[in-house]
C-alpha cells in the first residue's frame, strides 16, 4: 500500500481531489493466483464417491468428503479451532434416545396414574392452534399505514459453547445400542411423530395446546436443559405442527430450527433436520433448503466451522443445491471462527459457482478485518467492480469495512487513501467510515488529518466523537425473526427515544435480571423522559390478575415493559403459559426484542410485528386465555371483536388506557355484548393529576353474543373517539394539555359508568 501514499495524504490535507492508484493487482495476486488450498476449495473438495447422506443418519461419523473440503478451505494448514476431536463422533440423535430412556425408566418406577400427574400438570381444556403465511419464519400480516417488516435468517455472533458431547439429560441412563433405529415405530410414524419421541411419556390428550410460535419460542432460551428441549419437540410433533405434508409444516421446521440455533442447541438442530429429511426425502422446496442454512449457522455459532461445511457438502446427496444463502451462512460460520483464509477461499468458490453476492462478499471482508488481514480486505474492495459476484460493486458498505480493517491494523495511511478514493468515486462516507479513519489518524498522532475529518463530520451534521460512533456501531439487534442483524444506528432516526431507552437499560441494569431491567425502565421514565408503561398500581393489578398457564396475547408491546412484568409473574406461578406481544411499529419492536434479550426472557415472550387483529386472523396466535389491550384505545372494540372467536372459556380481557387517553367505543361494545365488567380507577404512572381506568372484563358465552354492526355506535362516543385520536396524534410532536382534556371529557365517561351502576 505504499503506492502514491505521500501524494494521497498531501492532497487530502490540502483538500484537493485525488484518485489513488490502488493496486488492484493485489486482488489478482491473492485471489486469481489462488495460493495454497484456494484452488482446491474453489473447484470443490476432492475424494471418491459421495458418502451416504450424513444428516439422515444424524452424523454418526465425519464425512471424508467434507473433511477434504475443510482442509482445502483452510489452505492445508492445521486448525485447532472447531476441529472435530477424532474420526468418530457420538451421534447427536443419541441425545434424544438417552432422554427417552431416562424418562421411560422414571415412568416405569411409578404407577401409571401417578406418573401422568407428575409429568404434566392438569390444566383447563383448550382449542388447537394455528397456521402460517409465506415467509421463512413468520409471515408478517399487513398493518394499516405502517411499514412492514421482512424477517428471516440471521447471521450473528455467539459465545463459544461446549460442543463435542451430545446433549446430556439431567437423569441419563446408559445409551441404547449404537445400531438402534430411530424411525421403526409404525404407529409413531403414522401419527407424524418420530419413534424416538414416542418413547417419551405420552402427553395427555386434555393438555393445553400452544401455538407453533409459542412452543418454538421456548427453544430460544440458552438455559433450558435437554429434557425440556425433548419435551417441547415432542409437543411440536404430537400436535401436528412439525410435519412435511405442506408448506406450513416446513415453515414450522424453519421456525423451530431458528429457535434452536438462537438457543445454542446446535446438536438438536442437526437432529431435527435429519428427522425432517427422513420423514419426506422427496420434498425439495425452498423451506427445506432454508432449514439447511439455519443448521449451518447453528453449528457455526458453536465454533465448528468444519462441521458446518459438512452440511453444505452433504446437501447435494439429498437433492439440495447450495445457493446464495448457503454460501452466506457458511461464510458467516467461517468468519465467526476467525478463519479469514477460509473465508477468502469460500468467496472464490462462490464466485466460480455463481453463488456469491454482495452479502457474502461483505462477510468475507469482515472476516479479514476482524483478524487484522487488512491487505486482503483492501484487495477485495479493489476488485469489487470487476467481480462477477451478484450485485457487488464498490459502495459505502465495502469502503466502511475496508476502513475498519485499516483502523484495526493501525494502518492510518491506508485508511486515508481509502477515504480519498471514496470521495473521488463520489461515494459519500457514512459516520462509521468517518469514525474509522479519524480514529486511525488519532491513534497514529496525525492530529491535523483527524481535526480536518472532525470538521467535515460537523459540517455533515454528524456527531464528532469517533469513539461513541464506533461503540454504537457495535450494538446489533439480532433475533431469529430477522433476515440480517441490524446495527442500532440504522433505526436510530426512526425511534430516537427508544434507542436511548435501550442504551440506558444496558448501562443501568444487570444482564439477565428482569427486576433490574424493569427498575431501569422506571428510572428512565423518572430521570430522562416519561414512558407510557404500566408501572406502579397498574403493574400490581396486572400481576394479581394473571393465572397459572395463561396463554397471553398483548396488543401493543412498545419497549416491552408489561410483557416483562408478565413473564416474571408467569415464572412465579410455575413457568407454564405463553406470551405473545404484537406491535405495528417495526423499529420499536426491534428495541423491545433487544430489551427482552438483555433481560433474559427471549425464550418466554415472542414479539410479532404488525397489526394484532391481522395476526389473530391468520390463526397463528392460537387460543387466548388473557387478552391485554394496550395499543390504540379508539380501536380496542374492533380488535376485541376479531379476537372473540379465539377467546377460551376462561378468557379475561384486560384493557388499559380506557380513561386516558380514552376508549369510549370499547366501553359501549362490551356493554352491548354483555361482558362482565370491572372498572379499576388508578393514577397514571408518574403523571400526577391524571387518572386512568383499567377495565377487566369476561366475555359472554358464544351463543349469547349479539351480532355487531360497526357503525351502530352512539354518536357522542364516535365524536369523542375522533377527538381522542386527534389529540393523541398531536401529542407525538407537540405538547398537549392532557389534564385539561381529561377534565373536559371525563364527565361523559363518569355518566356512562353511573348509568350502569359500575
């Protein structure tokens, strides 16, 4: 990188325009020349005929073909990170057999009735569950006037897990014989339940049924043991959620595998993929393809990149062709394990096979950047305009990664040259790119250049502190529902207040401690800016109303305060139940998910993005025992009407904000429909002088419900509802006199209450 550097630096400091002579030959030399191992990797692994499918046997031994490919990608060098310990590995599938054997032994030692009582606590009957819509994890329904969210396979960092042994049950017995089959039970197969799960104590027929989303969410917890995972998978199979008959069944597999990946249960993910392939070897649809990508990612998170390569090499034997997403998943696995040479080899192979794109190119560059291989990162950038990788050319993202690589390697001159080239190419640097170059110059003592960059950042309305910008760029929002991790700065303009809430929570609370996270949210409301959350009196009432095993649906998640309160209470009640929270605002929902992750309840609450009534209409939320209304009060009645067919026999409706800002049409609806109504008059959280109503009501029997005509509402309530909407929207950007508004409209509510003797 010594070419023209003095000229580049002088021109930059003087403010002149300069196009540096980047040695694109460096890319030709390092990639086109293909040093040790790269040629072999690009042409594919060598070695005789393809072995029998690895995954259909759930990995009893390492594939020789895949091992050859791993050696090629590694450039022939020995690698201790993620290398399998020995030729033979204990099959992941045996983990379930161990769990089954232990459970069967425990069950045999008790009477049949007693065992059944201990295995599953008897709970009220409930109706079956849900269906899905097209997309790999969750189909986000259309919401009114709101930006929709497309969510799919993420690629993320995770801490190193213990990976060699198969999952261990708390109470394990000797494993069955090595040759034991897992698909021989005809009755289990006919019911869609793999035989291994049939060996577990049967689930009672009158058990509570949970939706697919609720069950798969449980697998996201990183603290769950293998007994819990086995029982959850048993429910998914026995309730007919996991099957290979149609797209809904395959999408359920994708959702389940993503949750297993997120929870660090990579061996269970391998097993479930093998079960799917064995159940229907002939189906080769897009969802089954995605299942392989998720498993590759799950194994990569466990720092077993060579095992991840095995999955890709095994795909053709089962009729699946690696595609763009496959290479992205494997590139991420390789990058996560610090194998930057393998990442370079993989991008070359992907280019040759026409399966590389901008995203996999970025992943390869980041692999180099993280390992201080800055020259390789810059070489990749230099060749971006000439590559055949799909939709790949020099842009602010590639320049930013290259600048980050130079900063990491303390190559300030190269960073400045990159910046000059970027300007000359009429590509505007973003704040992160500015921060990388400025930080590199500061570290090298080049204050003149750093000061010039600081001034340019100020001229563009950017923050001037590089350290803060870089720290923020490292905060990434990442959940199983998202296609890609999202840097927090990407949504900061859409929800500045809520981004501030997340940063505050992370700085003022203990990770994994729900109590401290709730306290931090309340402190933010007191010290920084008020939050409309159910604190103090409302929180106490909410906790008192919840019951053991409730299947909860919340309309209006916001930053996740009330869903955390409910998750904590569900734990106190024994841990059974489920919580699904819906919000139409995608950026804010991302923040809520991040706060839930920080609090450690991501395995207990699922957040759906979109209008709640649309989600209910899909059937994916299942039956509802506890419906919490906490979104837009003027449409409570409409959403309740849609939800009524999903309310269970013991259902409770818990409605907040009925007086402030107000839900007059909801009050009329539950009155006309014959709901049993309780009004709790409470003070609004941290708002002295503002009162509110929480209405707790129970629906009439289905046969007693009246036909509802939407326009048949009292004229006075309709006018009041429109006024409430208007002041609520105005409050988003201007200060409003809520106390004065309440003094004017509350007599209408009080008169309605008095007439009904409530």
